[in-house]
C-alpha cells in the first residue's frame, strides 16, 4: 500500500499492489497447456478448455463467416460471433472460438491470417458436458443419425436418455422427400420414443 503526495477531490490518492505467481494454465503457458492429456480430465464430463476472442470492425461478414468455418474444420469446439459496439461508436463483431489446448496455436494463426486483428485474447474456462454417443433411428424416409445424450435423473440419481437428431441428416431427408425439416426432426423424435 502507498499514498501519493497529491490530494484528489473525488477519491483518495492510494495505491495497492498484489504480488504473486500464476499457475501454468492461468499464466497462459500454451506449451504447458497443450501437453495436458484429455485422460487427466475428471470423468464427470468436466474439462478445461480455452476461449480465443478478437474484436473486428473492418472486415466483411463473408470474411467472418469463412473464418468461423475454417476454425471448426481446424478443430474448434465451437465458433460464434457477438455484435458489439467499439470505440468511436463503430459497430463491430467479437469473434469467439472455444478449443482444447492443442488447438490454440493453429487457431490463433488462423485469426491472424484471415482477419485484420492485431491481437487475440485467450483464457481458460471450465466446461461440463453431458455424455453422448452416436445413435440413429429408423423413419418412413430412412435412417436419421443423431446423438444419444445421458442427462442426470434428479429423483433417482440415475441417467435419462435423450435423442438429438443431427441437422445435416434431417436436412438431407427434407430435401430428398420435399418435407419441412422441422417435420423430419419431429418424426425422428417420435421414432426414438417408440423404440424406447
């Protein structure tokens, strides 16, 4: 703690400094974080992933969309944008990527190569995800692929199964048979419930 020589009208002229050392992951040691093996994650579906973010106000929507597609192809767990207001009242977009430590460097390289950004923020976050397995159901139009998701049962402490049809599988059938994709998804859900 320290006090300055000037007397300020609206606040005390004080300074407090905290000294410490950061852990490897929080300290952004990417090389150390990248060596973390997924097998060291708790079995409850919890893991540490990374958020990469950059603010953009001088690129087209096409460039942003292309960058999101490329990020997913390079292994990003998720890629999305948020509308933001930047300095000088310019509208902009915050481009966010979620990834595991091993993808940090390649995804940062993508952001620097494909956008006009001068810097990328990165920080670790904790994530919990539900167990899921590939699953398919049979419908009058054919097989629809999806995921079988296990959700905790609040009453008995067990698990309850939930089916989530894959959009691409439903879209393909909707186009092939000229039916609304919403209807295909509903039929897939009914087929799952009937097979339980």
